[in-house]
């Protein structure tokens, strides 16, 4: 008994560990609900591995599915999935705060520390106010998105079904999940401007980060924004426009994707496919028929993902921006990394390199491991793994054919991607005590 108590005391529940365990618990609860016969239209249990995979995909706002969401899941199952998506997008701690505020309970210091970790904030100042803003802005943006989508879905699917479809896809898009209950994602609406642009802007807004919304609302004009917001907006714009142009140039003559579309539809589809690697796995063309070059570009975009403190995954735009700016500074021979007339702290650079390295090692390791368990090309497995890590949800036909071992591996990859590679490391790694001395400096040759 003393030994158990000793180990429990050693297992200090620091904020990263609470977040990791919280998401894990939510995934298990979702898996139990989706494993119930009532969750499927056939009233037969899907099996625990498949329900665990689907729950992890929903909580981690990924969108990878082993069965067609529209065809397989009952209304109960679809409601469970969308609730898991909303809780996963906002974060379980934000949802717990909603309950606490409704019950009139005070938010403790420990809870504030967890919220701070979840929302990627530097200080604890105004965290409860920020949480209220996150909740209000989320429901407002999703509501506006649902109203816009209903103008297309109600005429096509009828009043009740159209409203349900609008709500489901607005939440799925804003939370960067990519789950759909149409049956073939947004392919039937490839030329519909309203549906495409609504989904795209919900994805983009959801992937910017809540702190960016607040900054924009308080400081009108780009020049007045904080450095973080400027970098997020700049990198996001470059990636979206660059991705659109590359997709258009590589796929415009591909009969499997863009060839049969008219000029307007080609640009609309290119823009849509450029936005979705922001970590929302919708698609308006057949991803499996893309050229390998395009698929590799999408792998890079999925690896980068969205922005910190948002519903998106990936290593984040600011991490990519920091590494890119550091590389440019080294090439130019500059001692400092400067962006928008501000010098970046060395700790930020170190963290960015650590996040990118851990993410890359994880993706490559999982991809190689899947080659031993799955019957697919390495590019498709790399695409699948990056999609899982970046919580994107795009697949080139690999997901439905995964073995049980493959499903477990991808489930763990989605979990690691949603919690965050550095948070996972902080959560479960044994912290070293601060050394009382420093070793002498040594030199090595690099490059």
C-alpha cells in the first residue's frame, strides 16, 4: 500500500498531464457510447476498436473514418459524434468551465493553470474572461455558418434534414473536424460558391486561434495587432494562396480532379483544397486521384496545420514561421531573428525546433511502422499518418482498409497530434532537476 501511495505521489498531475489524461478519458467515454447498438442504423455494435477510432477522430477533431458517417451511424450516433467534436474543438477544460460558470462555482488556481495550457496563453491574467469569449464567439460563428449553409441545404434536403445538416457541418468545419453526413463530403457542392466559401471561412476562422480574434476586435488595423496575430495572419495567407496556386497548376489537367470543371469551379475547388489542410478533412474533389506531387504538397500543408490556441492541429503556423525566419536569419548572417521589427526570443526558437522535430520523427516512425502492417504505398501511408498527426482527416483510401493494429496506431497518432507533441512530452516525461553547474562549451562541425 505504501508503495502504491509512493507512486501516486510521484505522478504529479501537472497541467499538460491533466490535458492529456482529460482528452484520453473523453475518447474512452465516446468509444463506449459509439459501441452501443443504438449508435448504428443496423442496431449492431461496430466493435470497440472501430468505436475507439471514431471517438478519437471526433475528439481530436480529425475526420478520419472507418465507415461512412452518413450511411452507418444512426441519429444517436451522429449526435454523439458532433458533441465529441464540439468538446474536442473547444477543449474539455473549456467545457468543464462552462458547467462551473453555469453552476456559479469559482474557477480554482489549478483549473486556471490547465486552461492556460489548453489555450496556449502566456499568463493567467483574464483567463476566465477569455474562456467566456471563446464560448460565446464559437457558438456565434457556428450559428452564422449554419444559417448560411441552410440557404443551400434546406432547399436540397428539406427543412428538418437541412437544418440538422447545416448545424452539423458548421460545427464540424469551425472545429476543423471534417466529418460529414452528406455521404461524399462536399463533392456534390464542388461548384457551389456559398457552401464552399462558408466551409472555408469557418475552417480558416477556427484555425486562427481565439487570441487572434480578441486582438482583431480590440485593435483595428493590421499595424496595431500583436506580433503573434501578425505572424499567424501572414503565414496563413501565404499558405492558403500558395497552396491554391500549386493545386490549380498541378491538377488543372487531371481528369480525376479538375479537368471536367469550368474555370470558376477550378479556382473554387483549388481554393477549397488549399484550405482543408489547415486541418479540416472535407474535400470537394477525389483526393485519391490527385497526382503524387499534389499529395506531397498537401502533406507539407497538413504537417504545418493551423495556429496555436485554435481548433486546428499540426506543428502550427507560428512554429513554421519561426523556423523559416530563423533559417533566413542564419543565411543572411544575422545574429537575431527579427519579424515585424520585433526580435524573437531564443526560447521560442528552441521550442519551435523541438515541436517540428518531434512531429517529424513521429510521422516518419509511424509511416514506417504502418508499412509492416498495411498493404498500401509509402506515399499513401505517409499521407494518412500526417493527416492523423495534423488532425486533418484526409485519406487516399487507406482508412477504411486499415488493420486493427493500424487503427490503433493511427488512433494514438491522432491523440498525440491533438494534445500536441510538446505537451505530450511535458506530460509524461520525467522532469530533470535543475543542474547546479554548467558544462564547458564545445564545438562541432555542422552542415
